[in-house]
C-alpha cells in the first residue's frame, strides 16, 4: 500500500549537497517540504528549483525547510545549482539529495518497487519521480501532490497549501476552496455553533454544516 495522509514520513539517511542528512533529524521541530524531480539539467525542473530558491524567505518565515530529491549524484547537483541560481537570481541554499540508488524514490513510492534505471537514463525513464510532500513537526505527511512531466509545479499554490496546513493543524478547522491567509476558515463539524462561538467569537452560519470564523 502506498503512503497516505497522516502516515509517518519514512526516515532515511542520504548524501546531499549539504552533506549527509538523516531526514527526521533534519526536519527537527518545524515543517518540511520534500520535492522530487526526474533529472538535473532539464528545463522544467530548473524553473521549479529556481522558484524554490526565490521563495526561500517565505519558507523561512513559516519555519519550513525545503529539500529536493533527484536521481542524479551530488556532483551533478552542485554543477546544476549554477544554472538554477542563474535563472533564479537567488542562491539555491536548500539541500538536494543524491538518489542515484533510487532508495528514497522507492521509500516514498515515487517509482515501482522493481524499478531499475542504468547509467544513461533520461528524464523520461524517471518520469514518475515528480512528487511533493509537506511533512509536519511530528513527521506525519500532511499533503502529497504529484505532477506529470509536462506540467511545472505551482509553488505559489504549494506555499498557499502550506499556510492552510499550518492554519488548521491540530485545530477543528478547515479552509474553503481558494482560501488564502487572512480569509475566514470553516469550523469543523466536531464543534457545535455555541462551542465555536466560545472558542473563536462570531460565527457566520451560511448553512447548518457550513460555518466560518475569523482566526
């Protein structure tokens, strides 16, 4: 069975552009985003990693670390970082994991268990390695998004989803469609309207099961 929301994110130890990393220790007491891509020196992935480099201050504000995963080596990653920084106009200071062995890709169900890719593999060979995970301080998976090869990730949406995860984590709340920070959130059905008023103040009852509050 594949990974699911609220599963414990598998721990691993791997080499990276920042040295050896033990994933759970690296996450620490904050949030983390783990995102994979098919191969270094490919056009869509270069734009994606550039977007992450540009958003570094935003992730830091949210106490969130970011880590890339690639099926290429640390040596290749370090060469590729020059291209990323050229496109981004910002340093790519987040670690990129060396997953030439496919260990992390298989651990996170990004590839079939029997996958084997010899040297000379292309981005198409590892097309399924294109997944994004948000992991909480308790090391539980909060969100998973998988994109196809031809669609570049929307990191503004990933940032928005991170905000939603953090706004509702451990609370009887949810966010409505297209929610952005500052907008009202939905009260969970586990609370009565009176309980919600006592906890959050004014409650806007749009429908008996759709009630919103400001937080």
